[in-house]
C-alpha cells in the first residue's frame, strides 16, 4: 500500500514537472537569445534559428517554441487533473476536473446544439491553449497570442471546419449560397466568407498585443516619472523607480489576466457560433434521408 502511495506521488511530481519545466525552458531560451538593450524595448518574437527551405527559409521563432511549450504544459495539466480518478472515491482534484468538464460540455451543447456535442474537447483545448498562451506573459515570456501567425493558424483551422460543415449540405447548395439573395452579391459574399478567419485573427491578436504594448509603455513612463519626482532622494534611493512598484502589477490584472482570458473565451465562442451557424442541418438531414432511401431501394431490388 505504501509503495502504491509512493508511486502515486512520484507520478504526480512528474506531471507537475511537465507543467512547469516547459516555461522554465522558455525563460532559459529567452535569456540566452535576448540581445542586450537599454531603456524601453518593444520587439516581436525572437528568431532562434532558421531552417533552409527550397522556396523560403523557415524561421523558428520564440512564438512557435512557446506555443509548443504551452501545449506540453496543457497536456501535463490534463494528466495531473485526471491522475488517480476512480469511481466512487472522488477527490478534490477529481471533483474540480468533473466540474470543468461538465461546464464546458454544457456550454458547447447550449452554443452549438446536440449535433456538435462532441466538439467539447476541441473547444476546451482552444480555451486552455489560448488563455495559457496569453498568461505566459506574466512569467516574462513572449505570449504566442501576440504573434499574428499563431492566431492565423488557429483561425485557418476553424475556417476549414466551418467550410467542411457547410459542405455537409452539398457542394451545389454551398456554391448557391454565394448567389443569395441576388447574383450581384457574389463578390460581397466571397469577401464575407474570407473575412471570417481574418476578423477572428486580428480581433484576438490585436487585443493581446495592444495590452502588452500599453503595459510596457506605462511601466517605462512610470520609471521616468519616478526619476523626475523622486530623483532628489539621497543615495541609491533616488535610483529606485518607486512608482513602478505595484502599479504595473495592477494593470497586468486587466491586460494580461482579464483581457487574455476574455479573448480566449471570445475566440472559442466565435468558433462555436461560426461552425454551428454555417451548418445547414435541414439540408444535411434531407440528403442523409435520401441516401438511406436510395440504399434501401437498392437492397430491395
């Protein structure tokens, strides 16, 4: 029994390491590759190295690496939360995991309907990866959600799902939708179709990036104001940016925590509404019924 308990704790520690170590590795890489700078510095993601490719070189950036670290951390969190789950013997960890699953499953069913109930894990993954990517800035890492390429990749994946479920009603009906309500609306309808992933990308990316930039600018301004107002203090006290103590942390509650989590929720909601809203369920059910009738007629013949 003691061996089982010891083994359980060891596995728990390994899962916790799987959550923590990716962020530690991200900080180490940032320290090793960050060039020295003075004063305020607002730059994009660092480029760690470049892979030569036939058409265009492929840069491996800080955003890509941190995004991978976030995925590994989310995997570790899922393994930790589900470790030791047993029927009839609920633990606090199990109750929390079940509560999260029930809430997200209920949210998916209410927003998308019963047909898309199986999308709950996908929506959960979007929420977790997006929120944790934005919150990684609290550790001093470059948040992957501040890179338009990362968000664009998510939006393209969602757009592919939207198009896939729109085609469930038939290719003819899908193409016919571009001519409604009148054929002259074809260019605008095509533009509206393309605008979906573009708007999802820039809404999420723009809000997260602007929050990071504003936080850096305010912190820099408070440092200068502190030097101006309190520079007369004797000794090293005049060199300490006292006004930068506390105020940037309070601002991060909005820019890094509230705004980051809110944008993750908005992106997940847009994903659910766009996929379920573009799915022609009546046409799909009609096509499904016709195929079943045709198959039945072939069997009888």
